[in-house]
C-alpha cells in the first residue's frame, strides 16, 4: 500500500455545486437555467406527458372501445383443477368454500367452471356459473352442476 494509491470509498465524495451564488461560482446570473421561459422560474414543474406545447401523445392517439360498468367478472376454474382437488382431498361435493380453502379462488370472486381437462370421477359442483362443455362433462360422469 502506498500513499499515492489511496482514494476515498466509491460514492463517498460528491461535488457540492452551489447554483446561483454569484459570477465566480460559474453558475451565477441565471443559475444555469437559461434566459426566460417557464423552466427558468421558481416553482416550475412540468406536467406528466407535457411535450413542450406540442399535442401530447395521449391526445393524438384516437379513442376506441368502452368499459361496460355492468360487466360481471368471473374467476375461471378448469375441470383439471377440480380433478386435482378431488384426487388430493377425496371429496365429492365441490362448493365455493372448498375452492377458496384450496387456493383456487378468493373470497370475493365469482366462480365459473371452465371445460379444460378431464373429469374422472362423479362430482357435485355448486358455483356461480358453468360453460356448456363443463356442464356436459360433469353430467356425463353422473355429477350435478348447480348454479348459485
């Protein structure tokens, strides 16, 4: 180790540049803000999306579509997920509470049974909605699909 190789830790020394403290500081007069205009004034903050007076992107792009306020959002649960629950827990009655306990849906969800996968055993299911293929698959195995 030599004295000429010593240096302070990375990031510990910062350049204290003091703006607007006279001509000798190198940033006097306009305090490096240039002359006139909004950006030279105190208290100036640019609005999000501001493009210097040019029509901003979110106003140039056309609007399309709409949001249906009456839409009912369902959480989909496929038949293969139900079969996994039936195999692991040995249950024949699947209700909303069973699906919530097994982490397939949350308490506030409306549940819809979807038709992906294969059902191997007879199961009675009581939830908010079913697809046509899911209902047919459940009834084909002798189960009952009941809507809440």
